[in-house]
C-alpha cells in the first residue's frame, strides 16, 4: 500500500451519476406512458423497478466519496433486481401450475408445454445474476 489517499469523485462525475439515475427514471416513465408499443411499455415497466432500486445510489453520488463504493452498490442493486425477477417468475409459474391451466402461447420461441426454465430470458437473468455475484466477490477480495 502506498501512502496515497483516493480523493474520491469529482463534483462533475457525482453530478453525472445523479443525473443518469434520475434520467433513467424519467426514461422509464416515458416508456410506460407512450401509446405506441406494448413492447416498449413492457421494457419501461422493468426499467421503473430498476430505476427505483438505482435511486438507492443517489446518497453515494457525492463529491469526495470513492467511485468504487458506487460501483459496488450498483452491482448489489443489479444482483437484487435479477434475483427478485427470477423468484417472481418462478412463483408465477408455480401459481399457474397449481391454480390455472396453462394457455397455449403460439408466439413463444419455446415449444408449448416446455418448462419455464427453458426460456432464454430465464437463462439470461440467471447468467447476469451469476456475473454480478462474481463481480461483487472479486471486489470484496480486492478491498
């Protein structure tokens, strides 16, 4: 360890992080309230939840605080988002098995009747959660 101390984030970087987080929330709301596409609406719904979680980073985006702390907290927020989404999808699937008859979805890329874990979204979320967990572990080892 050298005797150098990290001066932390500059005022400009802290402001850019704050405006980026607030801008994400505004973009998500604009995507929800647009009248053109259900796909954009769906993406906006997910972004609203992500933006709400990202708002927890606002107190950390202050001049003088280390950028590493903001990145670490952001990884924890992303891991939480992916994990909760996986649990919610699994719970909805189990609810459907127990209480409902599964509808025939002909627009799905996976054949009807295939288990829910064979969908690409589930594997993508699981991979993202694993990557975030590995990055968090690597950051805690280096600290």
